[in-house]
C-alpha cells in the first residue's frame, strides 16, 4: 500500500493533488454518472459562458465546452497546480476553454460575466461557503444559473462506508464536524438551501441521485479488487484515517478492506453504491 500521507488534510497542491492526477482515469470513471447528470441538469446552451468550479483535470470543462460550442467560453478553475497542469496538457489548441489556478471563492471575476456556474464535487471545501457563493454569484449574469453535484451522507456512499466499516476495530477515526469543509459538508440538504439563500440565490432545488458506480478496474474481479484497494488507500477518508499508523495496522486494514471490496459484484470493476445531490439555483433576474 502507498505510504501514509504525513499531512492527511486536503492538500490539493501536495499529496492530494498528486494522487488525483495519478488516479484520474479511475476517479473520472467513478464520477461519470454524477457528472453526466449534473451536465444534463445544467442544460447548457450554445454560446454560453461558463465557470467550472473545482474543475480538476478538466473532464467536465471539456464536456461543457462541447455543449457550449465554438461560440461559447468555459473557464475551469482549481486550486491544485498538478490538476490544472494536467488540464492544460489535455486541452486541444482550438478548444474554447481556459484553465486558471485560483480559488473560485476569492478570484477577481468580472461582474455579470457568466451564464452558468457549474461544479462536479468542487464546492464542498469552502471555508466560508456563504461568502464563496456570494462572491461567485456576482460573476453570474442576472438570471444566470448554478448547477452542481455534491455527495450526500458518508453512510450512503460505499467508497467511504465499506472501507471505514472494515477498519472500525483497528483504528478509531478522528471525530469531525459534519459541516467542516470536506466531501460530505453538503450532505444535509437543509444546510445547502440555507447557504444558497444566504448567498442570494433563488429557486434552489436538490434532487437525489443514486448510482451504481465502478470503483477500481482490472482484467479480472480480483485485479479490480486490488485496484480499488490501492485507490482507497490513496484518496479519501481511509487514507486520512490510516495516516501515521504502524505498518502492521495498515496491513491488517488492507486485508479487511480487500475482503469488503471482494464481496461486491462486478467483473472488471468493483461496483459500489453512490449517493449525491444534483443542485440547481438561479441568480435573481434583476
């Protein structure tokens, strides 16, 4: 298993960013059903200007650009230098999409410059979400749209539930504030609605989306289980829970998590259950 991350927080310019680049194809495959649903809800029109918040390696930015067409413009923004570098490397020279290394919560966006704010799992990490959404809303044109997808609760998502349940007799996970920045900070729909209302958005709608998603990949199910194990040790709450643990604990944890993934169905992938919110809202028209 990969060595423990000595700084197990979301250091997007460090180990977290490196791991996301390394596992980009696996993670994009896992997140595709949710990203596709968010793109459908966004209803992108030809010629629109779009801000893709937390764009990562650019997968959603490229999809948004295709939908907006040659007259459209997409700006993908992320705080990870590694992921922005990957996105820029994958960008075709004539694509109407640009990538910026910046924090969307504070970057100096021009007022009334975007038709759509979009995000695939990129908005749950703001330290002050009301301030962040208020700031981003000012970059929206009057009547502009907000669409994002965020995780529901940890216990509804097998990519967390399975490995963390497997190690519960080995490691006591640190207590966390459910509203602290992190992947599940927007799990409570009432909180999301409060944030958007306080930020000046209207017509907020949260629609649940449940999907069976591939976690890990391989030529056989056994290979897929090993790949899922590597991914869980590299990215997510399990990696943080095991950071700094002695090798014997990590080895026992690997055996337990391997068994949990092996019990899941799938051929060349381990199929797990995922649960998210598709969120839409509007900037008031005037």
